[in-house]
């Protein structure tokens, strides 16, 4: 029990120092909650929050499609911007959490191994290329921790690339092209978001093993 308490304390203290003051309180509180006794239930709650973000972005995008069918160009632009703003705010949240994942991975005695990203899971060429390169790097790296940290960095970079692809292009692009590009980038963003939840789950399961080991030693 003492080892578990010290582990949580070390994780929270490290996050406060490395993540800075801006989001420190919110992030530390989130991780204190997630490192509690019901680890998997807490990760499920995180997954539901992510799904809510997806629903909000998808809802605005679907409304933009309907506006395009009604030939309401200004409304299409407004709704696409609304969907983008949801994902932009969510991206900042994910990048902060992935940074915390990288930090906390140093404190786990062992990490649950995760597979590399799969290129065919993505719609845009740049994301497929990123996934292919990360797959090569995955097999070149030796330790599970190195692969874990690399995967977190790749997901964070992929989220930024997807968000960048959602931004409106020069005026020469038609609204149909805007929506097609936005839809593909949004789909890739959601794939990466699910991968980010998977990383949080793997880390917390790994850290929770610290809690079980002292109990097993006493039995």
C-alpha cells in the first residue's frame, strides 16, 4: 500500500513540474482519479468523454453537409468552423495527456506492449505515411518503453497533422472538396484519438501492477 501511495505521489508531483501551471491542477486531478482503485472503469469514463467530443464534431459536420445540400454556403463554413473548434480544443487536451503518458511511463516497472499504428487504418496519405514510418521505427527500437514513448509522440503529431488538414484551404477549393478533405481528416483524428485512449489504458494497467505486487508478496 505504501508503494502504491508513493507511486501516485511521484506521478502527480512530476506532472505538476513538467506540465506547468496552466493545466497542472486539472491534469493532476484527472490522474489522481484515474489512478484510483477502479482503473479500467476510469479509463472507460475517459473513453466516453472522447466519444462525446466525436459526437459534437460529427454533429456539426453532418449539419454542414445538410447546409451544402440546401446551397447555404455561409452556413456550411460556419458549421465546419464549429466542428473544427471542437476538435482543436480536444487536440490540446489530448496532447497534454499524451505528454503525461510519456512522463509516467518512466515510473512503471513494466509496460503493456502495444502494436504500432497500421497505415490502412487511415484515409489521408500523410497519416498512412506517418503510420508506416512509425511501424518501421517500432521494430527498430529495442525496449517496450522506447516503443511506448515513440507511439505517444507519433499519435500527438498525427493529431496535429489531422487538425491542420481540417483547416480551410485557399478560395479555389470548392465546398464539396472542403467537406471531403475535412471528413477524411476528421476520421483520421478519431482513429488517433482511440489510440490515445488505448495508451492511457495500457499505462494505467501497467502502473496498477505496482499496487498488486505488494499485496501478492504479503499473501
